[in-house]
C-alpha cells in the first residue's frame, strides 16, 4: 500500500500535506497520487495507508474528507478489493478527533501503534501489552502512555466501536535504548543520561545473554516485589498483567524491546480478541532471517486459534461515504 504519512507539526511535510488535503482539496490530492504514483506503477500497490500523526479537532473534517476521497478513487480506479488502512496512536488524545462513525465503513483495517510508550529520561517499556508492577517503588507508573490492551479495548468500546476484525495490533521491530543508567533494579525506571533512542532489533539481538536479559511476562496485579523472571519463561496461558516486554542491561545501557516470546503472547492476545491481525514497524530493523517477523509468521501458521474475519467485517462500503 502507498503510505500517506503526516507526522509531527515541526516536520516540513506536515503543513504541505495540510494545505494539500484541507479546504476541499482532498479529491485533487488523491487524484495526484494516482496520476504520479499509482498509475505509472501498475500492479505495485494494492491500496493506501493514511498515517496521520495525529488529527486534532481542527483536522477532523480534513481527515474524513481524505478517507472519503481515497476510498472513492480506490474503488473507481483499482476496484472494490483495494485496501485502505489508517494508523492510530495508542492514546485517546491521538485519535479522539476522528469521526469514526463516518470512516469505519470506508477503511479495511486500523493499525494500532502499540509502541513508543517509553518516557524521555526514565528507563521504561517500549511496547507494553498490559500494565505492570514489577518493582514496588514504581507501581504502574512505568507505562506513561498507556498499553496495547488499553488502546484496543478503548477502540472496541463506545464511542469508537471499531469492529475487532478491523483492528491490527502493532508491534515494534526496534527497542528503546537509554545510556548512563544506574544499576538499581537492573536499570529499570531509572533516570538516564540520555534516551530513549531507537535501537534496531537486528542490533539488539546479538547483545542478548542469559546474564543481561530481564523479562516481565508473569506479573500480577498484586505484585509488589521484583519479578524480572530472568528465566524468561513464556506464560502458560494469556495473562492479564505483566507488560510482556523484555530488556537488557549492560554497563549502564538499558534497552527495552519485544523478543519472540513477547510477540508470541501478543499473537495470543490478537487471537483471543478476534482482531484482524498484527502489523509491524519497521521490517528493515528486523534480522534478515530468523527474526521477529519470521517468529510471528511461524506462530501464525502453527496455531488454529485465530478466527478469520468475514468479508462483510473488513470490506468497506462503496463510494465516498458522503
């Protein structure tokens, strides 16, 4: 799919895209995408992805108009089986301005970015699935921007009411790295000299040893003592507590990330909630072979628990959605 990315007001592309899609310009902008990108490259694209980070109240109408314009042109020029997706943040403040009742029928899938939750300056989780309380001094403060479960359950419920089959749980192919970190509590929830910075999983994986790996797979809501679970045993069944994250801590460097066991549990969560699937960012950060994506794909092939969505659940309505 062709990504349409608007990120961060300080980035030069944001005001350009705002001008292109606002003031009734969305149909012309979308047509320009077909004229300059889709049509010169037949068979390359199967649809478009709208990654708008993040619509505010002043963007509400423009976002809806962009979705409507893409759905109309995709149906007309690529057929009703073309795919339109949209990316959502993990907190309600990042998607609260979207007119879901108008855009849900037009979008095949919503990709939930259940990552980038790490707070600046303090070591914490990059992509927690559930709340955690691994150290009594920390409590649940270590998930400053919410969890994947928080986002999914919020989007399933009123007032958003996105069908489960249209939600994709996002997982990262990278971790959050901090440096100059004190050794207290194995580096967790400590003030760092710098960070977080992205660290590719392909760079992290060769650094993992049995001595520097800590996991938060089997926490409980009553947990008040250290539960790093250095054996990193996967939960026997889908838990409801524990971030499902891991970290390594070596010589003052702390990196929080997903490993194959983390993503195995997130796949179980996807299946238990009958979501449409999983999505990842960024494949280039994974190992070229036997990495996170290969592990996820292998787990998907080996399980029979997933419930496939029906065509009516994911196929959008025809037309512009007027």
